[in-house]
C-alpha cells in the first residue's frame, strides 16, 4: 500500500482518489475550497449537476444535443 496525495478536489482529483483507493492505496485529497467538487456543482444549466432542482423538462432542454 502507498499513500497517494492528490492536490485538487475537482472531478479529476476525485477520480484519481477513487482509482488509487480501488488499487489498494490510501488517498488523501488536498483542496483549498471547503467542499470537494465545488466547480462541478456550479457548472450551470444542469449539465453536470445531476442533483439539479430544475423541472425535468427544463433539465432535458438544457442538455446539449436535446433541442
């Protein structure tokens, strides 16, 4: 087992931590924001935020390619 330090808790950092843990390593994420994935949560129009509070019809309208 290795200790893996990941700088940045965005989508890539979180995926790196998951991958490291799945391979039997201990992963530590260092993030300057209070929460992980903050930028992912604010990506607008429901494109990346599957927990969007939009009505389902508005959600579908804002997904690229569904117009």
